C-alpha cells in the first residue's frame, strides 16, 4: 500500500486508500455470498479495501442518461451511510423479504454484492452467483422525487461492465481539474490529494497528475477532428456544455458536425431542456427556432420560463404538468404558473384537482418552515419572510386552479 494514501487501479486513483483485504475479511464476505468473490473485485480489494473515488460515471438506464454518484468504496467500519457489513445485511434483509413475498424460501446468501456508491441513492454491485453474469457490475439508482428536474425519477438497474476493472476504465473526467475551470466537478479532490504529495515527492505527483489528465474526455478535440458525432460520451458532454452555457455558436457547430440537438443526455433532457433549466433564454429561443422537440421543456425549465416563452412552448406541443405549475409559482413566475395550469386544465382536469390539494399542502409547509425559522428551530439559507411569500404565491395559484375547475373546496 502507498504511504500517501493514493493507490492506482486500472489507471484511476483511489483516495484515502486502505490496506488490502485480509484472508479473514475475504472469508467473512464470501460466507454471505452465493459464490466466491470474482477476480475483478478481488483485484480491487487487494489494491485497496475501501477508499474514495472522484471521477464521473455516466450510466444509461434505457434511454435515460444518469450521472451516477460513485464516491465511496465500501469497507468494514467506514463512516459512510452504511459500511460494507451494513450494506450486506441491508441486501440480505431485502432478499429475504422478497423471497417471503414470492412464497419462496431464501437460501441465505447474496447473488449480488454491494461494493460502492453514494449514500443510499446510488449503488454498485458485483454478481457473485455462478452463471452468465458472474463478475459483472450492475448499477442501481434510487431516483429522486419528480420535483427535481433533469433527474432520474424512479428506481433503475442496469448492467454496466463485464467486471470491476472494466468499470474503472469507464470512469472519466468531463473537464480537466488541473485547469480549475469547474470548482464543483469531479477531479478536484484528486488534484488536492496530488498537491499534498507534490511537496514530498514531485516526481510521483507529476506521474499521478498525468494519469488524472489522461482520464479527461476531451470533447473539443473530438469536435475538431470530426469524430464527435460517432462518439456518445464526448458528444453528450459537448451538448451539455453548449446548452447549459447558452453557447449558440457551439450548438450550431455541433449540429454542423452531425450531432442531434434533440438527443437526450444528462437527466433525460436534450439541449432545449438544459438551456431553459439553466436560464439561457436566448439559446432556448434559438433551439425552438431550429425546431427542437419542446415536449419536456416546460417540465424541465418551468423555474426559468417567462410567460411569452411558456406560450410559445405550449403552442408547439410542450406538455404542461402540475409540478411545472407549482415550480413556476415557487420561483415567483406567477403568470407562467397560471398559463401552465390553464393548459393542464384543458388536457387533464383531474390533475388540476389534485394540484389544488398539493398546493394547499405545500403552502402549509412553507408557512411551517417560516415559523420554525422564527423560533430558531430550523436553519435555512432562506429567510422566514421568503417562505411566507412562497406560501402566498402557492395559495394564489391554488385559488386560480379552483377557478378553473369550479371547485368549492
């Protein structure tokens, strides 16, 4: 094991690396599994039995592209959401419950072994049951509530690699962390770790930095050499960069290079969805003029959409949703919220009736938050007065919706 806490596995860096797995630890894990630990996972654990990961991992759940959170390698005694034995016990409890529900007897061992992920939201498993998937890596994402735009909204599972080494080779960096251009992106913790090494061992630090920079997916080079349209990962990164920044010239260049501006990328949204969600209204208008599909634009960008743009999107076939109406109201765009609610009433009056109840509940929640802030029992970046204003807007939209359905409730 390295003395600086950094271990290299498949040309990727593991931070806060730990000693290799012992035979006793291996025996304890294998006792809970339907088969032996596959070679790929064992190789990882022999390099470091636990640690931190700071790379990006893009996972496709069907046609939904999910930016998977893989920040931790589980190990016994970790201070994460659960340690490795805790996750094994969690999986065993669910497996036994599933067998009971199906009227079967659980055999007492796991077919899939969890080994990494992020808290309770994203988890990686290795198949430990002998068969065609033995050793393969599966990704599970819990999903977030529908109010979160451009996110996965349901639990999903996908096979993503033939083995653990192949998984690590998939890890990449969307931007070069050595340039410091993305303060919140993956790779920054890698550079911080390397900086700590640099003072003691400049040669090792240079070698580690070269590995980090080699993991960068350079979409600019792919655009320049004409290969971008045939390369999904650089193509999607470029589309996201262009739309989230509102870079019309880059969007046009990507279209000219053969990229489809309607291709879904992160969160299932296409360029128009991301541009609107980021508040890049000029780029959103340009994308609409190019004939981009507007169906999900209101659902994904209601917080940023002014009334005229909402009218344009609705006229071009954008779908109104109850969550979008509520989101617009929360964001202070009352006219947009009312336009969305009006359109929703025309296509689904029952959804408006449900929205009325949801708005009442949400307004009550905002009022309760304001009272807790006043009482000093809730810490928030927002003031009590801001919560009260939000409650007033939600009630105003509720009143508007009641007028649409003629409800006396």
